[in-house]
C-alpha cells in the first residue's frame, strides 16, 4: 500500500517531468524574434557605407584616392604656371623684329569698341604699351597725345594705347590726367603684349600701311619731334 509520503513524492516527480517536457518543446526565447525586423547592428557596416560615399567624390591616381576638388585646384595651378612659362619664354625671345609682318591682334577699348588689325590695313598704326603705375610712361603721354591730334585729321594714321596689367579705375584716371583721346583698352589676358613679346612698359611699335613693323621704341619717346621723325616718312610711301 502506498502511503501519503510516497504519493506526494510521486506527484512531485510527475510535476517536474511535465515542466521539463514543456521547456524542451518551447523554442528558445519564445516568440520574441518572430515579429522584429532584422537590423544590422554591426558598426562596421555604417563605416563602410560612409567610406563608399566618400569614395564617390574621389578619383584614384597612382593607387591613392584624391578628392575631385584637389584635382581641380592643382589643375588650375598647373594651367596658370603654363601661361606664365609661355609668357616668360616669349619675352626672352625679345620683341618682334623690325621688318617682320606685325602680329594680328584685337583690342577692345574701355568704351567697348573692338579694333582689329584687319580693320587697320592701309593705315600707319602706332601701338603704345603703357600702365598707370609706369612713371616713364608719363614722360611721353603728352607728346603722344599731341602727335595724335596733329595726324588725326588725315585719317590714315591711327594711335592705339594698350594698358598693360592694370586696373580700369587707375587706367581711366591716367587717361583723364593727360587728356588722352585716342583709343585705349586693357590688354585682356596679356594677349596683345604676348603677341608683340614686350619686355616692359613703355614700348611703342609703329606699323606701316602694308602691315610691316617699321619701328620699335623701348622706353619713352623724348619729344614730339622724335615721334614725327618716325611717322612722317611712312606717309610719303
């Protein structure tokens, strides 16, 4: 006969067995993960995405990633150095030679008028390179203006002033100071001065009616008479 102690012991054992059976058949952790979307908790994944975004703004040169901005900046510096090198190389060649055909050019005046060398064929052309910061330029400014006023009525003599490496405000102040009335304009990107290969200012080139360079004056003219001595013989040709 089973006494009360045996019954209680057997009931307790059956209870423990049922509990263990339930635990074995239930998935670990219940249903906690069934309704939760998967997320990437790996911190390296975010770093990889950021790195990929940064690489989108880079180019690879010699196996190294370099930003596009840096490439553009160095490209601009290289282009500037190339322009300076070409300008220096041309200046070392010396000015164009007397007897050669004068270089072609186009001057845009401070008033916006375009004057091309093609428009000046059949005329004597005096091209003076100057700058507002140039003290020697001031020594000849009045004589150049007086010469222009004397030849202007003829119609076959043209004076042009090319303002070299200057600001428009300072240049206009210079022109007003000496009452210069013949056409003047800035040497945009120093194209005209490079074409004539000037080495400084003032420099003046005189072109005959057939387009030949006949005179080169380095430094200021000393007088109105000196200017006329160059131009007058060309009018008789």
